[in-house]
């Protein structure tokens, strides 16, 4: 009975210690907010031993800025911070307003970067060690509940030394560096990367250059590296679609070929490469690829004649018959 009372007392104190922060989730984690000084693109990336960390931690808007809110997360820091940036306030001004108005500031961690590359970050004095942040021109890195105090310096070094790469790849390099140093003391579970344009087009789907999340995975950063490569390949695919729409078959051929080179076993990428070859009058080359695809998945054979009506496959009836006759 004595031991039971001790256990009950311990958990009652633990639960009481959480009550000032309500139902706010824990996202003990490491993150980076950054801007590419050459393109003006802004991004935020995060990894944590917490499910779907990108849902609450990462915030960004083209032409406005990016925000990471973590530790005992105050989700309102995201939309409220973007609203304040939209009013023309600097990153440091926004951070000061948000932190001063938050009674849970001692357990918060927050990083803000505005469209001019001004960064501001904060680590509450009750964040779990190792915890800290490093600010620089066009970036801020921050972490809490890390296994080592070397995490933030490693993230900063990785970001600065990767200049010349696309911003998303630089953000990922920072996450990889943090994990190499040991990362979150609890382990790994989820990650997210968001990159936005320097100016808004008014179309969110165009303003977000990269928007990837790993919700639950044993090695989320490794999986993020794979997904980012897939994303780059599909950028070529999307550009290929656009070139077809504009009637630029040679350019479409180049884009589909670039995507296929990145993922040579992806049947869809092979398929649209074959379609672009056929549209460019390179029927013999297209037939070789079509035959390989159809032998692996007959559904692509079924799909092919359906491309004629919408104008995606611009070939004669004789050429279509050659393709369809690949499967008897």
C-alpha cells in the first residue's frame, strides 16, 4: 500500500504540472527556419518523436514568413505569428509579442523568420535539456530534449555549408546533421518540410514549392530524403504535362525522360515517356517502352486508347494499332 501511495502521488504531481498548459501537445524536437538569400524562398523543417509533428509545428506563407512552434506547443503561435508578420512587423517584434502574451512561455520554444531573412528565436527556461537555439542571417535552428548539446551547432553548420543546393535539400541536410549528433533523446517518429515562394501569387497550391510530411515512420528523415527525391522527379513529370498541354513535345520528352532517369523502375514515369516519344514521332522507341510496361501491368494497355480523345496521345490510327497489338 505504501508503494501504491507513492506512485499515485508521483503521477498526481505530474498531471498537476501539466495543467497550466492545458491540452497542448508536446513536440520536443529539432527544427530550422531559413531563407535562400538568392531565390528569396523561405522554409521550415522539423523532426520529432511525436506523431504528425508537421501538423502543429510548421507554419509558412509565401511573401510573409515561416514559423516553428515547439516544446509544449502553442499552436496559436503559427497563425497569430503569420498575421502579425502580415501587418509588417519584424520577426523579433512578432516573437516578443507572442512570448510576452503567453503564460506558458517558460516551456515554449519558438522560431520566426520574416520575408527579409530576419530571424528570431526563443527557448523557455523550463524546456527540457539539452535545449537551445542559434540565430543567424536568414536562418535559426532550435532544439529541445536532445541527447547532446551539439545538435544545434551541427544543424547550423550543415545549413551554411550546403549553400548552392535548393532550400529544401539544405533544410533536410540540417535535420540529417541533427540526427547524426543523436537527435531527440526519445528517438524518431515524424518529420515535415515546407518551402514557400518569396512572394505570393494568391494561389496557395502554387505558393508552396515543397510541402512534405512523414507522419509515423521508424526513420522519418531517411524517408523524407526518399520523398524529396520523388518530389523532384514529379516536378519533371508535372512540367512534362505542362509542355504537352502547350504542344511542346520535345520539351515534354526531356522532362519525362529526366523523371524516368531518377526512378527507372517507376511504370508511370516510363509510360509518359513512351507517350511523349510517340507524340514526337519516335514510334519505334515508344513501342519498346510500351511493351515493357504492358508486360508488367495490363492496365496501362487499357488506358492507352483513352488518351486519344483528350488529345494526350497525338498519333494515327495505324500507330495506335501498333501499340495495342503489343498485347494480343
